[in-house]
């Protein structure tokens, strides 16, 4: 008699089968991959029974079938509207690096860039890569680790300032249904500064699954501004996990704008390991229809005199849902810590749902820590005032929402990125208002 597998066992087995089938063609990191396989067999896939995943259900993802990444050509003219003016551009199409679409000749002599595939293939010619991502953490990091096939490796040496932003575009091509496990490694040297924008976009219609892990290491005095724009098609899945490690006087500024995908999760873990290190985490979700967006954060204060701030806002329409889970952990003797966290949600319809779960774990007594959460709809008095001044209802709604999100966009220093995101937000709001007017008509 054959044993009957539970759906959970079947899902785990299917991913392991994919690894076994591709084991010989996956580049390098053999020991790390095998270690991740064992962890994956022990912890399995996250479900709603997993505390940090109880608001996000991935069962439909586990039961879906996807293709392996293959090289596909994309017309550069189709990509042009998504590229920042003056940016240094690195492009991946369906999970595979495209040298034809990338513009990375700026690297020579200042920055070392290579694909993860080439980086792993050369592991016997350099020191072993020390991963800072926790593969034992509940989620898809272990899965990413044994199936990772490509991504970006960017190393900026000490005392270098990259003035123009570096834009990394992860593109799903027309009619693609690929499963990609991307790994990005970013190391910023002492007293160096850079801005990196990661853009996830879709050309046309696709039904893909993107599982990406980004590891960031900031040396003493390093500064990094990371902007993530997730605008995949609404039939895609996007799971992202970022781990950041900061040394003394390092500064990390992160902003995530998530508007695409059927179900999206952005998870970030920041470890403040050196004194006077500080980080700023901001996020904005613009969702409608039946979209689901989950922002989960953890900031770990491992030493004294460090600062962190978190501000996440969500704008929801129709029957969409957002999740914010934020944890601040202050280790013993991490005195003079300052840590703040806030989540605000704006509901544009009665069917939308916003969940917030802030959490403080403090093991020191000389700290300033706070958290808060708020949910509400548009201020009807303010809307009435705008309409009484001759402003049409559609414009009034857009002005109100833009005012709600403005404090997230204004602090961005790069004008090209700021303009790009402002145009994106305005376009999204116009689409929402136009659909409502058509529905009324």
C-alpha cells in the first residue's frame, strides 16, 4: 500500500525535486545549498500557522506550476519608460542577466559588479562567501538559498561616492510564467555612498513567481539609500527578503513602494551592530482589487547609541488587503537607543482590510521607543471644502491621497527617483478614480 502524502509534504517534495533535477547546473555554493536543503526539510514552507505569516496565505502559490528561467529577448524601446534618466542600469529578464539591455560601463575602476552566477562559479578562486541571511528564519530564504541561480553582486570599495543612482531592473517578459530565485549581494565599503533602486516590472501579461533575497553589508561610515519599486502584473507573486548589517556610523535608508502582484511580501531585517549606526525604513502600498501586500520588518539594536525609525502607509481600494508587522528588538545593555515605528492606513472602500501588528522587545532601560497604528478613510469635511472651492471630485480625491503619502516621498534626495515615484503614484490614483467613474456610469 502506498503512503498518502499530506499537501504540506507534497509541496516540500516538489521543491526538493526541482533542486535535485537542477543540482548539477546550479552555480557553486554546494555546501550552502545542501545546508539549506536540510533546514528546508526541517522547517518546511510557511503557512498561516506560522506566527509571522499568519496574515499571508501562500497555498495557491505552492500549488501553481511555473517554468524554468530561459533566455528571452526584449526590445529595448519597451524598457525605456521604466529607466531612470542618468542611472546606471543592470537588467535581468525572467531571472537572467541581460548585458544587451544593461548600461554598466561606469563600473570600471570604481565599483565591482558581477552576476551571482559568475560569482558563485568562481568560489574556488576566492575566500568563501559568508551569507548574513538567516536560512532558519520562517519564510522562503532557505528555498531561495538552494535554488538561487542568478542576481547582482555589487561591491563598492572604501571612500567612493557613486553620484548617479544604480537601477537594477527585474523584468518579467510578455506571457512569461517563470519561477525565479534571485540573490543580490551588496557590500558598501568604509565611508562610501550610493543609491540603489530595484525595480520589479512586467511587460504585458505574465504569471510568474519571483523569490528574491538581498543581503546588504555596510562598513564603518557607509551610506546606502535603497529604493524598491514593485509593480509586477496582478497575476504574479513576489516574495522579497532583505537582510542588512550596519557597522559603526553607517546609515541605511530604505523605501519600498509596492503596487503590483497578486500577492506581495516585503520582509526586511536590519541589524545595527556598530555604535551610532542608524536606519530609516519607509514603505507605501497602493493596492486594489483582490491584491494582498505584506510589509514585515525587524530592527535589531545590538549595541548602544543607535537610532531607527519606521513609517509605513497603505492606500487600499476594493477588496484588497495590507499587512504591517513591525518588530523592534533592543538587546541587553544597548543603552541610549532611539527606535520609533508607525503604520497608517487609508481605506478607499468598505471592503478593504488593513492589519497592523507592532511589537517592542526591550532588554535595556535607558531607551526611547514607541509604536503606533491608525486606520481611517478620507476626511469628508476636507473633501467637501475642496469641492466647495470648485475642485471636481476626482481631483479632490487624488489631492487628498497625495497629501497622505507626501511625507514618504519628499525626503528622497534624488530628484529623478522622486519624480519617477510621484508620477507612478499619480498614474495609479488616476486609474483608480477613472475605474470608479466608469463603474458609476
